[in-house]
């Protein structure tokens, strides 16, 4: 891992506007790219390049293991994230498994019209990544279910961040005391 590298764990569904469509998937990918350069890693003060691994999670497989429309839309546009822009080199990865079991893809992460296991996948990976020496570990989701995970990850990661839509929530003071940086950006509404 390079000396200046960070990781972001992104709940792809939380960035989609409206129902899943090709256009919505492209918009979500473009939003992630902009958030990566502006909110997750603000413009660096010096010209050094900072590497950002972006791991994308979602209800990508149905009960039979078949790809969902969300997964297919993401695959069509995920290449837009792979770039070097404004001092941030972004490398995307679609999460079909947890990091601890890289060869065992999970199925039924989408069933009964909803995502399943996605928050838990993000939580498991955040805890795994917290002690790996990244400059920062960021969870990108608007879901308060991540509060316990963020408080736990903050004990081990150099910098723990939660990027969500702009708002004030009940556990913000506790997270701030634990050292979690609470981020938002007006481009994600």
C-alpha cells in the first residue's frame, strides 16, 4: 500500500436517485467520483498524488446468484471512476464478497425488492481495513446503522470518516468525541 492511500466503502444504492436505470447508475458513479475528489479527499495542499480505493457495495446478486439491474448498470459505468484527477488517483472495486473471503461471492444480496447483507458487508470490511495503515477509512452512506461500526473503526484507523447527506443526527456528538469526521457535500442531496 502506498504511503498516501485511503479507502472508501460506498453503499451504491444510497447514491442512486430514484429507480434503477442506466442513467441513474451513471449519475451515481459520477457523483462518487466528484465526492472522492472534493469531500472524501479534499484538494491536497501540495502536489503529491493520493490513492483512493473505492469499494462499491450493493444488492448486486439475487437469490439465484444472477446479476441485478443495479449491478449491470454499475458495471457499465464503473470505469468512469478509474482516473487521476486533482491529485486523487481513484481505483474502484465492485464488492461481491467480504475482504476476508475474496473467493466466496455472496448471493441473495438483493431479495424481496430490497438490499440484504450490504450494511453488514461494509461493516465487516471497515473493521478489517481499520488496522491496515490507510490514511483514512471512509464509509459513504446515509444510513444511521453505521454509527456503531464507525465508533468501533475509529479506535483502530488513523482517520475515520462518515460521508452522508447534510444533516444533524442524534449520535453526532458521540461520534465526534470518538474522533469520527462527519462529512457532507451539497452536491449529494
